[in-house]
């Protein structure tokens, strides 16, 4: 009996030793490190990895299958099931060990070859040259592999974006047809300024008073130029001609002064449009305050709760007065004016950067020579032409501790006040007293609203 027990113990020990030696020891084996363990301990993790890969394929395949849903069975190159299997195949091959990912690369090559054969037959049958489904299939394969290797959230999120891009085909193509050569050129130039030039600029002060920071100056140029281009595109999407109110609203996003000039000329040519033109000019000023709030808070987020809110209140006052004037306009006020032709381009951006650099030096020189009064003087004089330069300079000086928040706020408001005076003078001199009085009344209303808000805040 004792011998039988000894024999049994030896057999059990031998089986345990076989089990230990039969277990894979390679660190690269798919049955270890959170993939699929032979004991079933990590089976849930493996199922989750493959499930994520399958989800990637289903997301992309849903869009592809829906788009070709009217085709007869077998008439489409790849649909819901095919893309689901492609994603699952990428996940499976990513879990199988192979030197330097050769098996995964071979799978990708197989997907390419399959779509190449299918493309040839589909192009002969339908006459189409689109390879979108082939590229989507390759992307699905790669995302399936990514999902199975521990990046499920990134892979599924990217699959959603891929499906969205595929679904937006009609909209994207319609936008492409709307883009004019000058707009494409301007957009590419803006891309060069942002992605090529900006990263090369040093983020340090140079020149007099160390006031010239190339990186921050160029970032401000990009921000203002981008808003200007956005205003042009938004205006043109309303058609080759837009109403007077849209001229003010969308033109103010680029330049409220330029919008005022265009509207005043329209009112002079067509006197029955004076009330509508005046309302549009005040609306452009409201957009100016809104743009100032955006620029200030982007460059210095700490201003969002104080100065940013105050500027938004001024914008709201301008919109309120413009709406009141617009309601009182004669019926002829529905006429339109040509859209603004001037686009953002490189010389305009460089010119603004030069003005911004000059104002940055002048503000500091005026502060040293005349103190706070000098800053206010430069703010008012520069504001007669444009508010952006003094806005950016004062906000950057606040960020560097060279100006107090109060001085910055007063300088910005002085520049805005000077700009309103300038626009009222333009409207009065070009369009006449009828427009000038209405515009001045709107600007006085905005100023009164600002003073009331300041008084309430002071209490």
C-alpha cells in the first residue's frame, strides 16, 4: 500500500513537471502578457482585444455597406462583413508572434493584393477610378492590429473618424467645388505661416526693450489672419452678394473699418439704404468687440473672466442697437452689396506683423517717457486705424508683468473708443449726416452700456 502511494505521488509530481515545461516561456508569445493564457487566466483580455479589432471593422464597414446598399448581392467590392473580417484579421495577426512583425506585414500585403484585383474588375465594370474603399480597408486592417495590441480606445476613435470622413464625401466634394483659386492659395499660405514658419521662431525677446518676441508676434499674426480669412469665407458662402447686415456681421470679423467703408459707399450711392447701412456698421462694431474678446482670451486666458466678459457685453450692446435700427429700416433696406474682394495674403500678414512690432516698441518707449499717459496716448492714436495691434501688444505686456490689468483694460478701451470715432467719421464724411448720426448714436449707446457695466462692477 505504501508503495502504491509513493508511485502515485511520483506520477503527480511528474505531471506537474510536464505542465511547467509545456508552458510557453517566450516573452513574445501571444499566450502571455495579457493576451491569451493556456490556463484561461487571460482569456477575457484576449477576447476584449479581438472584440475591439472587430468593432473597428464594423464601424468602417457600416458606412461602406450603407453607401453601397442598393447594389445587388456580390456587386460591391467590400461591405459590412468584409471590413469586419479585415479588422478582425489585423487583430489576430497582431497577436501571433513573428520576427519583426513579418506576419502582420504579410497580412497587409494580402489586403492590398485583394483590393488591387477587385479594383481592376470594378473599374472595368463601372468605369470608376476611386480607390477609397481600398485605402479604407488597409486603414481598417492597421486599426484592427492597433486595437488588439492594447490601444483599443485610440483605434476605435480613429475608426469613427475614418467612417465620418467616408460619410462626408458629398459635403467635402461640394466644399471643394466652392473653393476659389485665391482662397486655396490664401489657405495654403496660412498653413505655411502656421506649420512651417511658426515652429522655427524663437520664443524670446529681442530689440529695443526686448519687446520683439518673434514667436508671439507671429502667433498673433496667424490669429488675426485666420479670423480675416474666416470672415471672407463665411461671407462668400452666403453667395456672390450678401445683404447689408451680413456685410457688417461677416465683414466685421475681418475688419470692421473696411466693412464701414464699404457700407458707407453703398449708402452714398443708394440713399434709401442709409438706415440699413447704419445698422450694419454698428453690427460690424459689435463683431469687432467679439473678435477682441476672442483674441484677448486666447493670448491671455486669465482675461476671460474680466476683460473678455466686458468686451462681450459691449458686443451685445452693439448687436442690440443694430437690431433695433434694422427693424426700423425702410423696405428698400433689403438690397445687397458686393462681397469683399480682399483676401488674406502673405504681404498683408507681413504688414500687420511690422505694425504690431512697431506698436510694441512705441508702447514701451511711451511708458518710459510719459508713464501711463504715454501708453494711453499710443493706444488712442493706434486705435484710430486699427485695434488689433495695440490689443495684442498690451495683452502680451500684461502676460510679461509689464502692465497692470487696469492699465491694459484702459488702453484697450481707449483704442476701441478711438476706432469707433474713426468709423463714425468715415460714415459721416462718406455717407452723409443721415448715416453719421445713426452710427454715432449706436456707438454712444455702446459706450453708455460699457460705462454702466463698469460702474456696476466697481460697486
